[in-house]
């Protein structure tokens, strides 16, 4: 597994992917890059808003999630989509909103993808490590979401 030493390297690569590939291919390659590039990211997916629910788009991880459609406002993903704010859950076992996907998941970050304050989708990342996501992840993933907002 490749581990990026700098978030900046990944950010630059994501910009390249968005300029070279079609939307669907770019989104899949970005999900793959995040999953393969950061060891603590055990599952990475992009959900897109369709009507009043989130619909799972490209993802990468050891196994598929059963949550391919999530109503807005339900779970951590739905809460982030409804509020338009990044959600970081250090311990999913202590958050009543968490929709259990994998027994190994310990923490989660959900970053809305917004354009003009309208939520278009979100980046959802699980980790098998508790409290895996820090301020660097938040800043980096919010930049990624901003880049994605022009391609969704």
C-alpha cells in the first residue's frame, strides 16, 4: 500500500485526475487514491444527493456497504448532508447516529461537497482506528470536496 507523506502530494494528484478524466472515471480514481494512499482510511466512498437521499457512487474498501441509499438527516452521513458541515466521529460506538457498516470501523469523517452552499454530495471515510481523523484530515478533505464541487 502506498502512503502519501504529504497531503499536498495527494491534493496535486487529485487536481490532475479531475482535469484529465471524465467525471465518473475521475471520482473512482480519486476514491482509489484516497483509499490506497492513506493507511488509516479503511473505506472511502462518495455519496451524491439525489432528491431527498444520498446515493452511493464510487467506493473502495475491503467490502461493500449495505447503505447504498441514506435519507437526508439519517446517520452521520445524512446529518452532514443536512447541515452542510463536516462531521468527525472519534468513536462510532458512542454516536447514536452511526449507521453500522463494518464491525471493524472505529471512527468516521464525512465531508459535504458543496457548491454555493448547496450540498451536492459528500466524501465518507471510515477508519479501523479510533480517533483517526485530525485537523489535517479535515482541512485536506474539505479542499478535496471543494475541488470535487466543480465536477459534480
